C-alpha cells in the first residue's frame, strides 16, 4: 500500500484525474452542471501536475480558480441553453398569442387580419363576435391557414 501511495505522490495528476472522473459520475445523477464544472477544475489541476508543477498548493489554486471561472461564466450560459425548449414554437404555432389588426371585418365565417406583416384569413374564436376593420385582435388558435381571433379590446 505504501508503494502505491509513494507512486501516487510522484504522479499526482492521476489523483486529479480520478477526482475529475468521480465528479463527472456525480454530475450524471444531478444534471445541474455544478459537478461538471468542478470536474473541469480537477482536470486543470491534473494538467498542472502533469506539466511538472510539484507544489500541491499551486495545483489546488489552479483547480479552484478554473472551477470558480467555470461556475461563474460557463455554467450560466450552458444552463440558458439547456432551458431553451426543444419544442420552441415555430411556423404558424409561433403566431398564437400574437396581436394582429383586422383588415376586413371578421365574423364566424370569414375575415382578414394583418398578422406579423402578412394577411391571414380569420374567424372569430367564439363564433358569434363580429370584429370591425381597424380593431386589434389576439390570435387564440391557428387552424390550417386561418387564425381564430378574439377582440383585444372589446368596447
């Protein structure tokens, strides 16, 4: 056992790699990117030891500085990218919730609105409202190429 500890003392980078590996494994259970950033710091400590820096305090300082840097700068950006939903609305679905302007009177059967710079066919969402030209409407749903709308400011 003493031989192993002596060898490890001469090859500190192996201990740093082991620590990085363990932190990486822990990250797989949390998925919060904290342990991954700490593993990055441990890898920096391993690199410092591998290039020949024998002072353990300097290896530790490098590991801590890199970990703090990763936690402070890389993790927030990575978390923001993780939060971006894979189901980000695109196409017609992205128009739901937007505001348009009635170009031609909208009722339960027909009408035209200007929405996102384009003219769309429209119908009133509730099937009973009649919305005059010039009024603002909210898009409640898109059915095919027709926007179902509701008067944004009923009088």
